[in-house]
């Protein structure tokens, strides 16, 4: 007999057995598909991110070298000209960055990226994708009084190509410009921005604007040679020590590290989904093989050995794996586009739509391997069945050798999964951490649930219940504690998905509630540059519709020159409070970390508070430190003969604002600011505006007082952050879905297996008078208990995790909504009851004679 | 016990090893802190080509003895020789080979694999170990011998009880074993089908020279045997 004959028999046996199992086989295939889908989708997205961040590196960098982070006076461009004439550079282009406001059909009060460029040379690399008009380049779009907008900004302003809009530069006057073109948000142009020709910019600047300078210079070297770029980088760094000089090699390395981090994260998430899917496969295969114990016993009777059984049932597992792999790979392709959209919106990236056939093919193979790995344990367990015990229907009993072999098989499974993980992650340490970590967490959870199941199953039944319900409850509790290991597995699977759902809900709800608190209600800032203008501008706010709350602070830049007499160099922003008249740092706005809050008694003193999270850690600030500061201007630096003040640190605080930025990292009495900055101190008015009117109100003030006021519109930022937050939440929920599906499958399998094992018992109960409804009720009560137990523990852990995450990642204190907790716990119970009803409905209707006569 | 008329005489001992021999088989089971003796030193010897019935009242230990003789269970003491080899000293792996090549088993409940056809069910033992010829051909031949040539492609659910039992018998003969052990082969059959079983067994013995050991309550089956071994209270009745 040849191998082909054997394979033919295995194939026929496997396909017909799977077809006979019907929905159970589908469940197993679904488990594989879910895990493969997650891995393939996230791997494809990682590939897209890789191409997006490393594909066109010159385009992302703007050229071979990017010089940014420092203001380069216009005169310094002569240096670049010299290098070009000497042949050191091939070409360069300089960009000025400014901010302003714009009004099209809608206003946008604050635009931080307005770039003045030389259309003839910009950009050196990574030309923008022009969406409108259909053909065009920056050179022919930036002519006259035309500007080019990114697509998202055009949408915000409600303008299209050819429309007119008003543009107000921070250092200029409002002027009417034409939308010359709209470009896509990607590469250098990923963020919302306006491009205008240098000539247009110069025409819009006011006469009193600071001298022209450049914020970015992009350079190409001859032949785009990395070695030449590196040499030029050294020269530019020496010339402009304050600037960041980045070559394409630097950017590529940085992006590759970022991509690797993103790839590892996505792979780990995919593998976790695969692990949970694997638990579903294991569970389902156990049910499938348990139902065929008689067949296994028969095969052993006719001489099948363990190896033969592994080959036979392994063929079934392989078929399940291939089918699940194919389905999962297909779903993964669709899922990749969904996740891609979330990632693009969340991280302002433009990713290419690419499907890598190797990844898809590997996904199919992954399905087969996963099914074989997770199917191995139930196959080996099934092969240990004693034919005599099964054929004579004797109880197998829990043998020590059986428990030991299960433990060893579990370790083998872990080792095989480690191998699979390592092959995907290509990082042995990370794979080990993932497998060991997951194993430890699952083991701990399993142990905890074993204990809880034991305790719950021994709970006394209340004597006050009606007799029938007392019996149902008593039997349900007893059944709950019967197969503790299997029930614990089900509980762990349910815990995992309920925990994830609960964490997302509680963290999201908590942060939204935090945003609604008065302390975080500021959604705009209006700054007045010249203190003399304050008396004119500030009273207007009180009469402006849409302004619901305001508070004024004086602000100034400062430079630290010494700490406790030792010379240092650092700086920041100072925020002044009118302590004399009772304007105190409010506990809602800030949280005191160490020391004390400034109070009325600090009026007129030089006592100050420092922000804990916004200081140079190398300076080791401490309570009681005496810091010597001087005034520093935003563009002018420390003026000559600027007075030095010595301040005393009396407290450290954490800013409670979630989204709105504070103007400084040092809080002081207004008297300190007056001594420090005199009339150079600015005013910052924190506002809460009606979000629907925020843009209009701020644009009105910018237009009315050009060059006098500046604005920060957090209403836009808040809606962007809210959208970003929603995308993150949606992405997380999408990741949770596979785990939830796998948990549902595991619960269904557990109920099916339990009903199978209890057939005779149920037949006997019915023979003595129990009804189908009563038997179903016991099963549903048992499932409800399982759902409540897992839900309660999961939500408890999720609440703790949400509180910790909010404090550590967002530096805010959130509350726990009991309504959310109750809803999720009840939802978990309802889910288990529903699944139990679906699976046990027909099994509970077993005819006693049918069961008792045959068995 | 005297052999029924018309039955072949027992083969003279010593010319070839018996198909099956059990020596002083003892088996007990735990009960609370004590043990209950089920089999108390049973010895049997079945020569090649014999048709032997194993009879006895319920609870006498027939089924347990059958399981031990078939290599599905181990005695607490004693030995079992199948075609001259002591199976009580074998590893599980080696025992599987013996079960495949030397022992055929027929169960009261047929125990056919529901997803396989009649022919495929008979082929099952031929896919492990080394067997001459093609499994499909052998299966067709055996099903022809039991009168089921017209049912090759039918699944068990499409066969009557009697037909299923005949498939099970054909399967047991697939590897030309030293002995076919049958546990209440007529237990799940109606009277008509039950009556056909003894005739079928005689025909198979004549055609293939197979050796049969049949545990049965059926008087007709017992009467068809060359001799009967009675088990009472875990011992061979005198």
C-alpha cells in the first residue's frame, strides 16, 4: 500500500468528518480565520506604514538635507550661495514659517503652518499631489496673490480652487487672496497648511514686522550622495549650531526605528488575537474529538497507534487551518484597509494602498500551522483514550498520568507557539516576553478563576426561593463547579474580551467627563502682545456673544541664569496671578505635587511654583531652591541690562488641563512679572467659547486688532483630538472584536461539551419528572453565573487599569461610572445566557428513552 | 463440553500454537478500600480454526475476559498468548500491531465509522501496518463473502442492523487475524438477522479457516459452536 492511498483515505476521512460536524467545524474554521485576519491585516498595515515612512525618504525630508529648528537671518543665505558656487551644494531652497488666520466660507482663527516659499525651487523633493486643478505645479499655482491649501484646510475654510478668501498673517494685515490650488495631505504636506510665494508673503507683511528670516532650508548635494550629504551636514551644523540638520540617512534610520516599533506593536496585537483564536481552536477540537471517542476507541482496537491517530486527526486540523487561513487572509485584506484609514487619521500619515502577496500567502500557511499547533493537544489527549473504557462505557477517571501528560502537552503547546511567534516577530526576546507574559497572565487568571469557581459552586442557596428555583439554582451551582478546568478556560477567554471592552469604555468615558470639568473648560486663548492694548481689547470680550467664561493671566518669557548661586542655562514661560485681589492658582486647574500652593499671603513676594512635568530634569529642582531669572523676549532674547530676580520655589504642580496648553511652567505673583518684564509682559486671556462660534469670535478679534492679538483655538484642536481619540478607540475596538468572537466560540463549545457529557444525567432527570424547560433553566442559570463572575472580575480590573492609565498617560484623575460597570457586567451575563440558550436549546429536549436505552 | 455434530474436530495440540491461550487470568477491581475479584484464575485454549462460544450469566465476567483476551485490558496476573506471543508483556505500541494483525474484534453495537462507506469501513485496519494487496480490493472481496457486494458505497446509516453487523464482521477479517473475537454479535439484532449470524460464521470459517471466539447469550449461536466455555462467578465452569 502506498503513501498516496493513505493520503487519499486521510483526506476522505477528514473532509467527511468535518462535513458531518457541520457548525462545529465552521466554528473551528472561524477561530483560525479570526486570528489569521488580525495578523494579516496588521502586518499589511505595518508594510504600508513602512513604505509610507521609508519609501520616499528624500520627499519626506524635503531634500538630501533639511535645516530646521532655528531662525536663519536672510543674510545667512549668502553662505548657502557660497557653498553652491563652490559645488558643495547642488541647490537649496529656503522657507519662512508664520501663522495667521483665514476666512473663506468659514473662518479658521488659527493656522500655525503658513509657509512662504520660492515656487521656482520648492520643494526639492516630494512634490505635492495637486488635487485641483487637475494639472499644475507649485511653480504655476503660486503666482500673484494666489495661495495653495492642503485639502483638509480647504475643507475647513469651505473654499475651492478659484475662490477668494481673507488671509491675516500674524505679522501682517488682512488681505484678499485667491485659492490657486489644493494639494493632498501627505509627505511634507501632511499637516494642514497654506503655501504662498515669497513675493506674496513680503507684500502681506507689515512694515513693523521683524526682519525677514527663514525657518527651514532644504539642500540637495551633487549626485544625492550620502557621503557628501554627511560632510555638508557637518559644515552646516558648525555654521548653525542651534539648528537641526537632518540628512536622508538620519531620517531613514529614525523612521526605520519608528516603523519597527509600530510593526512590533501591530504584530504583538495580531499574535494576541491569534492566541485567543488558538484557544478557540483547542476548545473546539476537544469538543469535536470528544464526540468521537467511540471512533477513536474503535480505531485503537483495530490497531491504530498514536502516530496513526495524530496523522488522521492532524489531517482534519490541517484542513481546518487551510480553510480558516484562506478565509482569514481574505478578511485580513479587507481589515487592512479599515485599520489603514484609522492609522492615517490618527497619525496624519498618507499610506500607500499595497497588498503584499507574500504576507497574504504566509497568512494562509499561518492558519494551517496554528490549527496544527493548537489541535495537537486535543489530538494527543484523544489518542490516550482507553478503548476498553470507552467501548464498555466505563468512566475514565482522572489519572495522575493523564494530568501530568496534559501539563507536558501544555508546555509543548507553549513551546510551539513560541516558535511561531518568534518566526513572525523575528525577535527572540520579544517573542519570549510575549509567550511567557501571556502564559503567566493566563495562568494567574486561570488559577484565580479555579478558586472562584470552587467558592461560587459551594454557595448556599437561599431558603426563601420557591422550591423549583431552589433546585434549579442548586443544580446550576453544582454544574458550574463540575469541570473546573474547562469552566476556568471559558472564564479567562470571556474575561479577556470584557476587560478590553470595559477598559476602552471607562477610559473613554472618564476622559470625556474630565474634559467637561470646569477646570478643563478652556477651549481658546487670546493673547495681547502690547500691555497698552489690554485696556482696549479686554473689555470687548465681556460684550462678545459666545464668550461664556474668561480669566486673564500676565505672561512673560524668562531665562534661568543660576540656581542657588550656580550658573545654569534654561528657560520657560512665567504665568502671573493677581494674588493681591484673590486670583489664586485653582485646585481644579492644577494638582499640587509637593510643597504648597501660592496664596494671598504670597502677594508681593518672589515665591513661585514650578510645573513638575515641564522642567529640565538635569537641573534637579527642589523645594526651597533660589532660582535667578532674567526676562527673555520671544524674538529678541535677553535684552542688555535686563534685571535679574531671585525667586524661591515653594511648590511643584501638575497641570490638570487635558488639552489646553498653559503659557508657562512657572507661576508667580503679577508683581514678579512687572519687575521682570515691565511693559514687555503680555496678557493671556483663557476663554471658554461656544464651540460653534469659537472660530468666528477669534477671527473677529484677529481682524479687528491685527498685530495686537494672537489666538489659540483649542475648539478646533479639541475636535481634532476628539476625532483622533475616537479613531484610536475604534481601532482598539476593532482589535477587541477577534478576541470577543473567539470568546463566544469558546463559550459555545463549553456548553456543547457539557450538554454532551450530561446526556444520560439529563435523561434520568427527565425520566423522574424534570421538564426540558427546567433542564434548560439550569443551563442558563449556570451560564449567567459564568458571565457575571467573569464580568465582575474583568470590570474590576478594567476600572483599576483605566484609573492608572488616566493618571500615568494623561495626568488626569478620572472617575468610574457604576452605570458603565453594571451595563457591561449584565451584558456579559446576557451574552453567556444567549449563547447557552442557542447551543442547549435542542440538547435539553433529549428524549430519555433515546439516551438511556442506547447508552 | 462435547462438540456439536458436524463440527470439525479440535486440532491436535502441539502441531501449531493455539490461536489463543489464556493461563490463570485473574482480574480484580477496586471497590472502596477493598478489591472485588472478577476473574479468578481462568485458563482457556482455542486452537486454530475452532469456533468456541463463551457463555455465562450476566455479571459472570465474560465481557471482562473478552477484553483481556482481545488485548484491550490487562489482567492483574496471568498470561495471554495470541498466535504464540504473550501479549501481557507487550508495550502499547507492539500490542497495537497485534490488535491490527492477529485479532479481529466484533462488537455488539457494530461500532462502524459513520462517515465512511461500508467498503471504507472494512479498509480501515488495512491503512496501518503492512498488508499485502490493495485495501479496496480486499474490502470488496470480504464484503462479497458476507453478501454485501451491492452495498459497498452505502454509509452505516443507510444499512440495516444485520447489514451493519456483517460489515463489522468483514472488517474484523480484513487483516486475516489469528482469531476473531465477537462480543454478543446478535445482541442488537432482531430474530431473523440473529438467525443468520451462525450460518454466516460457519461459511466464513469454511472459506477462510478463521478462528472464532464468541461471547453470547444466544442459544442458537452457542449451538453452532464446536464447544462452549462457561464462565460462572469468574471461573470456568467444570
